[in-house]
C-alpha cells in the first residue's frame, strides 16, 4: 500500500488519450470547489512537458494585470471569500506526491489536491503517482478510438491496482464529456454496458459539448469567464453546463 497523507483527498481526472478534456475538468472542478463551495484545494500540474494549468494560471494573472474589470473582480472576490487563489504547483510526475506533501505543510492546507497527469502511462513516475490517488475520474468521449484507449487505461488500473488492494485508490469512474445532447442515445448505452462488463461505471452527470468550456479571459475583452484558475465559472454561463451537478456528484463520492 502506498503511503497516503492524512486529511487530504487525492483526485485525478486522468486518461491516456489526449483531447478528452482532463485539464479543463480539473480546472473547472478546482475553481468551483475552491471559490464557490469554500473547500480548500490545490493543484499539482505534472502534465510534463506542457504544464497546461500552470500556463493557464500565468495567463490569468496577466489578464488581471492588464484588464481593469477583471482586476476589480478579483479584488472583490478575494475580499468576499477571505482566502487566496488555490496553489498550482508544477512537478514531474514522479515527484508529484512530494509536491503534495509541501502543499499539506501550508497554512490552510488543501482538503482536496487535484493532479493533472500526463496523457500516457509510459511517462516515468506516472504509475507511482496514479497508485497514490484516492479517486480517479476518467473523461470519456463517444469516439471509438478514444474509448478503446480509455477503456484499456481504466481496465488496467482496475485489474492491476484497485482489485488487488495494493494501492490507495478507492474508486475509478468514467465521466462522459463533450456530450452532444442530440446524440446521447443508444451509443452511450452500449458503452455503459461495456463498462459494466469490465467492472467499471460512469457518473450519472455528463458534461455537454459547448464552446463555453474554452472561454478564458482576454485583456481586451470583458466577457464573462468560464475556464479560469482565479475565478469560478460565471453564474450566467454555468447554467446548463452541469458543472454544479458534477461537483456535487464528485463530492458525494469522495466524502469531503
């Protein structure tokens, strides 16, 4: 059994196929839980070498510096919630747990630490870090190539880690992402049956396909934000996104 830190839940949105939305879901969940639900979170960005979340945090800070409206919005938000932005720490995959330890030594240590892992299990240290998670949520899209890869990834973790009891992992769940509501028909039912046959399952909440999930802050624009490491999804944009529902289902599973 890998060593687990006390009083912190380790969560990863992880898959070995790029383009399934793991980084976006990580940011949306971290920001919603930290800024709206009041749960202290931290993010370990070990998606080497691109470090997408760290780069997003840098863009967010630059936008605030250069856009007066967002600067005021940030000031008002942090004054209201009385806490700082959640930390985003860059780390090589094999060093991610050590990075988490440092976060836990901070004042107001995170209750949840999200890990953004590389899109391959071949990366050195990834298996060790995956085995240290409490919960893994695997983004899935209804594409045959993506699903074959995602199912193989999840089955390997389930068969070699979870069912053997040799890791910290308490559960692995698929998250249907980028779902076109007009097409959520028999295809998803077929995949759900395949998952069940493999001893796997998907969350009840699905995430719709929408351009809003790519909307970030721009210094020249004052449009509402959706994806940000410094703000939660805008209240007008979050309707119909299922972000609230996904957060509540995730919280119900991890018991935070």
